[in-house]
C-alpha cells in the first residue's frame, strides 16, 4: 500500500535540511550584523570628523613594544 504524498513544506526527520533552499532566516542575527556594521562605520566617521579639528581619538600607541620589558 503506497504512502500518501507529503506536502512540500513537510520535511522528513532523517533528511538533511538544505540551507540554501530553506526560507528560514535568523532576522535577529542579520539585525545585529547590520547594526554592528553601521556602528563601526559611524565610529570611523566620527574619528575622522574629530581629526579635522585636531582631536585624536585613537588610543593605540604605535610606538609600544609588543615584547616584555627587559
């Protein structure tokens, strides 16, 4: 006796899910990545804007030694 056909949206538990054809997207992850990207861009823009007025917001010391002090 043949089994009834499953709806196209139903997946069998033993078949792997194809991530490229699955419409499921984690919107919270995309939102976080988008916000983080815009935050970094805003920080760069603000740093350059402050540099036009002579303010240096970069706190890294380019002359610091990476090794231990002897």
